[in-house]
């Protein structure tokens, strides 16, 4: 069929109409422009300030590693930071209801929460660690049989070690009243290794910097920041800031101030 | 295709069955011993049963369990009782009494951008109807119902400022209908959070002030018993109470208010208590202290608090770890590993001899 001038004109008109319709529909149906990452002009950070040395109230002021981390994120993004002290029970609700932009409060990544929130990369691992003398290092559960393992009675380490008794050949469990005593036991030769959480271990080793030790993680408990799922730009800003703070060594520097 | 689907379905492991046992009885020398459970969030029925078996073996006669309105009546007038039925069936089978706590508002009864705790006043009649349906269904099994949790906290109202008069209006909405549904029901009010938050705080209101104002608003006519939450935090159970201190014996201050208003005719149930042994939380103690304090508290209730109908420890077990301090209130891990605190409470409740020294002496420098 030959293309007549009239047919060509009709086609042009139709295509123009379609283009116009498409443009209008696009304007109407296009998702609204994404909310800015921090619509209030500040970063509202929820913390549960009852966890030294991560966040705690000192002389009516918030202090701790996570307070420093939040402040560093604000500095990185060029925005003021406002911390909101909320007990753990209300942290996720505060995030989901939009009262805060981000939670930085020793949150473990929880798959059941992922319908509502998105986590950043982990900024600290609070898992259980084996501490032994660097002269006789013990780096894993496979080296435990036949050894003396010190731990705090009734602690998470105690529970983990009780599980080990069913998984590996016999070893001697040496329970103490305090984690510090369990670590003392290794330092003073009463035990070959201590099993404890990474935070307790780091705090103890800060106070005994002369002791050369070997530290090996045996479980993981990664702490991450959380942002409401629909706040993609907020998550990206926080994630990028934490990554940058890791890469330039700021995170390690802040950690060393507190742990 | 259907045949293939059927063949694949054969590969799915069969669910663990949880057949009822012969009727069980709790053996205990401390019948006021009780524990708060979290069975409503348990997926597997056998885990509900296993939890209740362990509660019975520990020597606890009673559990407090949460039955959320938002779970059971997810759609208006459409009820899903299946999980609640399992809990009641196995509790009854183990010989354990259930104190039910009701709360959490379904989406259809509150504005769209609110949390499960947001409770608009115009939803009170709907909640009352749910409470009546609950009390009617379980009339043969449950005689104790707690209305809401910690209503003196803003969080528990979906971040609305706590208001004692509003809570009393809720009690008023449910009280008579519940009694018509089950004449034997004991309506428990309070369950207030121990807190020192002052007037005007966005977070909550001091529990002593809140209780006083409940009575001032006419609460006495709309509840039968007071539920008390009392935690020791970092203090031993013997530590003296004071209005500006949060400790175990704060319960005595709440009881004093009850006595002022009704000459102690109102029964009191300790529905939450205990110590926490998180290694970092500022309100926690060491695991060894937790055991000692908990046993001392049990003795204290037995010797000093004859007005306490129950003494419930928070909390028996979570289906999944929270990853935070709540895990350190538990007596049993999600994997059913018994913590030393479980064994200690069990020995006390059952009248068994203690195991002797549980830890070694500190190493000498």
C-alpha cells in the first residue's frame, strides 16, 4: 500500500498524540520525586544509651563509640546530628514511624525485620572470641580438646561451651564468677584459653596491654545501622558514610578510643 | 504437573507432631511460682508443648501469655484462634494455669501510618468486643485477663502521651462485658512499667503517679486485681524501696497505694519480675548475681509478701534471639538449652538441694 501524503500526515498526528499522551501519563503516573535523605535538614539518630562503651549518658551528655560514629557520619555528610535516646523496645518503632532517620544502637542484623528496615554493612563484630597466649595460640574449637577453657559462669560463652562438650572430644571447662577472672586465669596460667564476648575481651586487653595474646572469633554478632526500608536514599547516604569511615581508618580510630 | 507437585510434596519433611500427653500435674513446693512465656510467636506446635513441659518441670504453676488482638482479629470480625487454641490446649494438658494479657491493635482499628501499639479511643468498643469473644471462648480455661501492657509508657500507646484517665476509660469499656461473658473472670489492670518519668515526659509517667491517677479517675470500679511489674535492675531484692528508686521492692509502694484506696481488698499479682545478666546493659547484673538475687526474691515473696498471688519471672524463652538485652532475661535459650538460672529456680521450687559451688575461686596474682 503506497504512503499517501494524507496517510503520512495522519500518522504524524497519531504519533504526536501518543507522544503527548505518554508525556502526560508519565508526569501523572511517575513516582513522586524521592524524599531527600534527611528531610528535616539534620540526621536524627536513635540510640539506646544504656550500653557502655557504645552509648551511655555521662554527666547528662551522651557518650560512647556509637555517639562518636553518629557524629562522624554527620560530619561526613555535612549535616547536624540529633541523637534521640530511646530504649531498645522502641527503637524499630521509632524508625518505622519516621521519628528518626536511622538507628545506630548495636542492632544485630535480624532477617525478620527486613520487611520493614534495611541494614547497613556491619561496623563491629561482638561475637564470642577465644583468647589465648600468643606463645601457645588457640584459634578454633578444633584445638580445644584436652585443653582448659575458662569462661564466666552462666554467660553466653558458658552456653556455647556447653554445646561444644557435645561436639568435640573432652576438654576441661573452668567456670569463674566474672569474665575478668576467666581472662586472669589464662594470663596467670590456670587455663589455656578463655571464651568471652569480643567487647569484654577488648576492654580487658586494654587494661592489660603488656600481655601478648591471640584473639580468634568463634561466633559472629555483627552490629549494623538500620534505616526504614522505603528510605533508599537515606540508607545509601548512611551506608556510603560508614564505608568511607572504614576505608579512611576513622572507624578504627574511634573504636580504639572506647575499646 | 500436578503429579510432579505431589511427588515434590512428599520430599517436604513432615511437621513434628505434638500429641497431648496424659494429663500432667505441676509438682512444686512454691505454688506462687510463675513465668511469663512467649508462645504466641512460636511457629512449631511441638515447641509450644516443649516449653510448657519445661515450665511444669521447673515447678511453675502459672504462666502469663500474650494474646494480641492484632494477631487474632487481623480482619474485622474474622477470628483466627488457631495459635491461641494450641497454647491453651497444651497448657491445660500440662496442668498449668494461664493468665492472659490482651493488647496490640489490628490495622483496621487504627490509622494507617501508626504502629501496632497505637490505640485510638474510638477503637475501645471494638477491643471490648474482642475481649468478650476471647473470654467466652476460653471460659473453661482462663479466669485471669490483663488489660494492656505498661500503659504508663508512650511506646505502649504508639507514642501517644500516656493518660491514666484514658486507660481507665478502656477498663470501663471492658469490665462489665467481660464479667457478663465469664462471671468468674478476674480483670487485672496496671501492669505498669517501673519508671521515674516525670509529668510531661514524652516517654512515660512514673508508675506510682500513674496508679494514683488511675484511682483518682475512678479505676477502682473497673478492675478486680492489680498486676505489678517489678524489676530489681542492679540492686539486690532486699534493697529498701523509695519513690525515686527503681528496684524490686518498688512493688511495696504500689501495694501501699492499693491499700490506701480499698483497704487491700484488691488482690495483687506480680506478673513480671526478675534480673537481667547482659554483659553490657547498665541495668543488668552478672549471671551469678542474677541467680542469687532471683532466689532471694523468691524467698522474699514467700516470707514477706503474703499479699502477692503470683510471682512471675520475665521471661521463660524467646522463639528467636533478639540480639539484645531481652535475651538475657530468659531462662531457656531458643534452642531449649537450659540456663543455670532455670536449674536454680527449679531446685528452689521443687525443694531440691542446691548443687554446691558453681564456679571456681578467682585466680591469684
